[in-house]
C-alpha cells in the first residue's frame, strides 16, 4: 500500500516540478503560435487533401505542432477553471488516500504550486489534489478520459483547468478505446480495434489522447506563460 502511495506522490510531484521548474526558461508562445495557422486554414488544407482534421489526431503530429494546439483549443479539450461556487460533497475532508499527505510533507507544505492529476475521476472522490487546491492555493490540470466521469467532474466547480482526454504514451496524439466503469475504467487498446469498439455492453468509447507537453503549452497560451518544456 505504501509503495502505491509513494508512486502516486512521485507522479504528482513530477507534474508539479515539470511545470514549475521550467519557469526560468520561458519564451512567449501566445498569439504568435496561433497566428501561424488558423483553425479555418488548417481545415481547408485538410479538406483539399481529402483528410478530415480529426484524422490527423490519430497519427504522428509532433507534440509541438501548432495544429495540435489549435485542435485542443477549438474542439474544447481544455476547459478553464470554473467561475461557479464549489459543489463538493465533503469540502472539509481530504479525500486522498494518503498521497496528498505525502506530497505536502515532501514539499514542506508549499503553497501556490501547480499540479497535474491524471485519472481525476469525478474531481472529488479519492482526489489527490483537491486539498492542495482548497487549502494551499494550488492551480493545476485535471485529466479524465472517461466522458461520464468528466461530466461529474465539471459539476464540482474546481478552480483549475480540466481536460476530457487521456495522456498520450508517445510524443504525438493518438486515440484509444476506453472502458467506462467509474473508478475501474481503463484503456483497452488502440482505436482501430473494431471488435473492442463495438462491445457496447462494456460501455467502450473512443478517447482522444494528447501529449502532456501539448496540453500544458495550450494552457500556457491562456495563462501567459513564457514556457520552454
């Protein structure tokens, strides 16, 4: 049990360090990136080649390709922090199963950090980051691949970025087949496995995956980061 807690804590810390430690090397991405190619220009180019923009998200566009950043933005794969009141079941209780405590101790109860939580579930149950957000002023990114779970997450009013996607296992976007089953959901295989996809009894759906670099860079354009990852 301790090994699992320690591993999760290390992953959260890595997400934090990965974002924060690079701030001294920032360079402006902002509007200059988006102005390279507009979504309309991208779509026109793809249509001329008889390829839809969605098709390109299944293949090897490198993680810093402006087309990925445009796609994340225009298709709503990044939702900004909620402006609504929190809608939590138990706002005074840390729902983490020990990981949050380990992270706070290692980082000496640091405030105003930035986390990345992949597999955010509904944004409250077993959340390893909610206490950091509520009591230590952390910002961050919640990633949840299951569309049903993500719908619940958005209703919690979390004041951080969120994405209904999964993290890519390669430095380019791709798609997978995801089994929806609340906290037991999992990736079953690549999206081209027709047999898995048609197994509706298991609630299998196609989920888009993005490299962490692409998601953080897109957030950086809105937050005004000068970032080199």
